[in-house]
C-alpha cells in the first residue's frame, strides 16, 4: 500500500504539531497533498480510470476548503504550509 501508518506518522510529525495531532489543518493538508500526488501519477498511466478521477477531484476540493479555512483563521500558517508543500493557488 502506498500510504501506511508509518508514512502517515512521518507526515504528521513533519507538518503537524506532533505525530499524534492528526486533526490540525496543516497535517490534513499535507496528507491530502500526498494522496493527490499519488492519484495524479496513477491517472497519467490510467487515463480512463474515471472513478479515480472523481476521487481526485473530491480530494482537491477538500484540500481547497481546508486552505480557505486556514486563510480565515491565520494567514501566516497558510503562507507557511503553501510554501513548505509547494502548492500554488
């Protein structure tokens, strides 16, 4: 599996406040970004996989909503996570 518990823990340690804080916006955005990049690579090979394409669109929407929430709450945290993950608007 491409995303096991060790990889999740690593993402949460790096982008969240701690390894067990899975609810912070930064850690969720990092997890969604990892999943989005994996699905994008899958779709480059399997361009007719419409179920995965739909899942990718849903994930991008979830990440966008979290980023919009983070802009309203704390713009500095938003700028930091955008820069760290290399996401562009």
